[in-house]
């Protein structure tokens, strides 16, 4: 429990506010194709101290997908229409922006939101949680195939337990907003002496990047959101406060995009951030982006990785050595037995890379990582025989592959405001993988067919300094 709430426990009253979008049209429909693509919520300020519990904040509504040029045809349950399992209905969000009304500026803007959510969910929750809690929240599952029933059935029943065609109004959802600021383990003062209220804006994605599959592509499947409500849990101070909130520390996600296409590649940039706690990156075959046949939110392997090297201004940091994998021995050395198809299998987990990624997502040491979807061999998060394009069509299981590095779990983070961040990968340019008796390319050959889109996220610590004279954000 946040310290301020503990100190004033006897003087606080909890309330749940329900807000509708302030820019809703008469039909209340939001969509990239058939409605407004921008959703805007206004959380007003108050004169008395009012604290927002961001972790409990929920976005609720109905998600409806239909096919055809005019989006009038209900989906056929026998067709291949899917959502990413880890993203669920969050796959329709491109950008989430949180702004202070008092400061009149952005506090956090999360871009590539649809790819951040799968990384967070797969790295911090296991299969049991996905198939119980999160499947009800936003149709999130271990694998895309399990998203199909809720997406296609429109579970609106009459008194006889039947689904009438005219009553098919979409599947309900209620999901957290995965912004760093809302999950920083501190309440946010939204009073006039705090942030002065908040504006939350959600930009929706193009239809080709949401519902995917062979039938979704062939029949122009699109989506709409209706009956949107933002549930805002607040603690209102009833009496004289015990202590004051003079500053608020929060995390924020920043995202960058690059591509890699050769067996020896470097992702490098100057993030311009002064307190970086961790960095994560996930991948997808670049050609899959913008193609509705394939899952644009999947966490795909890039191929056979042999070494990783994390650096700051060209020097190894924070690890003073390269992270090596077992794949080189499995897939290169063993291939000397050319007639043995088993030499093209991956049997082992690259434990060091998995551990580093989980620490980055948890922002803590590995001994404190308790739940995740990473596994030696599981339906969706397994590491055995996962090739470069696994799970792209939604029919077969995919993976939960990603990289990450923890810079600082407890202190002020690492300063990349004027220094260069880089991660260097050494991969195979010739490897193949035996999947079900079929040899599949699993390497970075330098061609457009194997080029990988890399989405990189930095978790940065920030401080919001508040006083009656004004507020200031220290990044």
C-alpha cells in the first residue's frame, strides 16, 4: 500500500468514478474504419486531496468484429479470425497518452502499445492466470487459437439461451491500461495542487493490424468498440492530511523501432532518458507488418541467436561479458551429421537470455520472478523448435520470445540522456530448423524475407515535483 494512503487510512474514502469518452459521437462507436479512431477521457481535478489508484483503473466496453466492405457481415465461427493471445482486445490500441491538465503537457506516451502488452503479460503471468483472470478481462489466452470463440460468437444471449443474429453486439471486456505511470506502486494526486486532473487518450490501430487470419484478410474484417467506460478508483481525503505529497515518482515506457536483417547486427540509439531501469525488445518478421494474414503483435524468435552484447557508449554494460546461447552447438556443430534430421532441432533453453528478459520486465532480480509464460516446452511460450515465423497465422502455437536487460532495480537508473545504448546480436546466416519433418529457414540471411522488425522499450524513472506554485516533471 502506498505510504500516503497508509498514513491517512482513517481519513480516506474510496470511490469508483465511471467516465464516458468526452469525444463520443451520437452512436458512441469508436473504430479506425467505421467511427472515431481517437478515444479521450477527462479525469477532472478536485479541491480536496484526491489520489488515483492507477493499478485498479479499468477500460471496459464491447469489441465487435465484422467482415465485408461495409462491415455488416457477422463472422463465421468456422473461419480463421484471430487476435494475439497475449494482447487480446488490447491489440486494437496503437498509442496511449496520459497528460496533466495542470501542466498542460504529456506525462507518458506509450507507442507500439499492442506489442508492449504481450511482452508484459507473457513475462509476468503464467498459463493459469491467462486462462482464468485475463481470458475474462480482454480475451487473452496462451495462444491465438483460443481467442477465436469469443471473437466469433458475440455472446449476447436471449432468455432461451440462444444468440439472435440481431443481438450479436460484441464481446465484453474490462482491461487495465498498461502504462508505466499507472503501475508505479504510488497513488497519483489528481487534485488542483497535484496534476490538476488527467487526460487519457487512446489512438486505435488500423483494421489490418488487429483481427488477423486467412479469412480476416480475404473478407476485409474490421472492428468497432462500443459502450466504453473508464472506471477510475480514487481515495478522497475527508479530514486534515497526515503529511503531504510533494513529489510523485513514476515509471514511463518509451518505444523505438528499428530493423535487423543480417547475422551480425547492432541496434543503437541515444534514448535521451536519464533514469533507465530496464530495456526490452521484441521481434516480428518485418514483412508480416501490414499484412492481415499474420499476427502483428506476436513475439517471434528472430532465428538462431548465438551471442548478445549489451553496451553503453560501445563498452559492455551492465554485464561485462557477452550472453552466449546453446543454439550454436545444437544447430551448427551437430550438423556435421548431415544425414541426421535431429541435428536440426533445438532441445535447450537459452537460460541466460530468458533470465535477463524476465528481470527486465519484473524490474527485479530473478529470484523474485514468480510467474511467467516462458517454459521449456509449452503450447504458446515454449522454447523447443520455435522457428522464425512460428505462430504467424494464428493456427499453430507461437512463442513468447523477447530480449531484455535490467539496469537498476533499486536506485536512480542508468543515464542514457547523452550516451548511446546498443545491443549487438550474432546470429546464424544459414541455420534451418526441423519442424514436423520439414526443414524451415531460421536465420538472418540479409534478405527482405528474413528481416526482423525490432521494437525496443525503455522503462524510465521520472519524478513529478508538486507545490501550490506549480508542478515540474524531472525525467
